């Protein structure tokens, strides 16, 4: 098992399952450490964290700065 929510006891058997079934909140950068924490909300509303590497954070920052195309009306 990858992670379990302590509030509702939902099991997340893998990292990919955890990412699919939780809502992204943000990234907490930790100075001087090779990894950072990605914060995600469980379906019950509890905030859970998991380690992500620095390259993942940079990739996410680049994607969030990329302009989004608006849908045609």
C-alpha cells in the first residue's frame, strides 16, 4: 500500500492511484532537502502529503505558467 488516509481509512495502493483519486492543492518547498512535498486533498477533505523530487516541482511550475488555450464559443 502506498498511502492511507487516517481520517476515512481510504487506501491508495499505488502512487498513480493516489494522484488520480486526490485533488492537487500545491507544493511545499523544503529548503536544503532533495525532495519537496506535494499536498493533495483526499475525498473526505483531509490534506495528505507525499514526497516529490525537485525536477517534478520544476516541471509542474513550467506547466502552470504555460498559457492555456480558451475554448471557442
